[in-house]
C-alpha cells in the first residue's frame, strides 16, 4: 500500500505525456516493479533459511497465531522452487495453505548445480513416491514456481508421474520455452528452457490418458517470460486451465495473497471431466 501511494502522483504526468491506455500500463508496470524489488529484498533475507533440505516428518500443526479453517482430508502438497532458488520462496504460500487446512506440506530443494531438467524430474519423482508411502496417500498435489513447474510437468507427462500427482499448479513456468536473457545460454538448464529445445519438444509430444489436472498461472507483467503466453499450457492431451494474472510480476506469483487464494481454489476443485483447456483471469491491483 505504501508503494501505491508513492507512485500515485505520477499518474497526471503520465496521462499528459502518454495516451491514457499506455499511461495506465506504465503505472501498473511501475507498481509491479516496485513490488518485485521489495519481494526480492525480502527473499534475499530469507534465502539462507532455505538452503538446507527440509526434514521430512508428520503433518505440522498450524502456526499459533493463525486460525485453521475446518476442512476435510486433503492430499499432501509438494512445493518446488525455481532456478537458482530454494524452498524459502514458499514461506508465505505455505503459511497460507496451512491456515486453510492443508495439514501436510513439504518442499523439495534440488541442487543449483543440476544441469538437466530430466534428472531433477527423476529426483522429484522419488520424493513424491516416498511422500505417498510415508503418508499413506495415493496422490499428492504439486505447486511449482518457474523452472520448478517445468520439472514437475516433465515428471508428470514423461515419467509416469500422473499416477501420483492429482493436480499440478505452475506459477510463471515457461511451458513453451522463453527467449529472455540470451547470455544465460551458458547454463545447460537455461538452454533446455529455450523455445525449440529438445526438452520443450518432448513436452509437445502426445500424452494420451494423462490423468493430472494442470493449472497454470501466468502474469501479463512477467519479464522472464518471452513471449508472455509461453507460461500457458497448450497441449491437446492435457487437462489444463490457464489463469492470467494482471498487475504483478514473476517473483510475486508465489507470494501474493490473491494468487495464493487462486492456488487454493485450484487445489480444492474436483478434477473437471472435460479435456479442453480453458482460460480464466485474476486481477491483482
């Protein structure tokens, strides 16, 4: 809210110098950029707390200062972070899910030295299967941010993970590849996230009978997605829902409370019977 008040005086100037529509976009971009910088600063402070791999145990009690809403039994949730990140990115989302009745939530750190999305997907598969065995559940829900969503999709679509993953929610994931930051091509993971890469082409291959429900949140102000629509899932064999988020950027997707509410809704819905992809919208302002 302080950020909003700080940029409001710029609106009359923008409207005089630019067309109204462009001025509105510029103001939204300023707000989103300021929020991204604030989130980045906070995340840098939390980053050390998420370096160590999480210890796996039974369901954790909700925080003392939150009220857990009454709900029925729900599948465990696995959280998977993005490129050069760790589980600390999910601190707020995890708290939100716990408050609303998710009793078993775990995060997986994959090594920043990982050079192959396929290898990371195999690691994810082992952890999900172990989580199912440990909790006595047949399926889990997965939330993946950025690269984490692509790793989870590869596990589901190419490694038989649809047997264990009920719903996969992705946040700002380059499903069709992104062209941003060409100088980063030195890293093999980045090359795999480029349009037309061997891995992206694998994900275009037929996936008949895939049982997982996909929900992809993508932002119209995400600077890491080029083009923006690459964060949408477009595959004839996948049961997919694309949710356009307006008003925030890439780093805010796993943090913003409005997106968290959308994630909860996606996880709580029964899997639709239809197989056609559809698109919804979520405005964050």
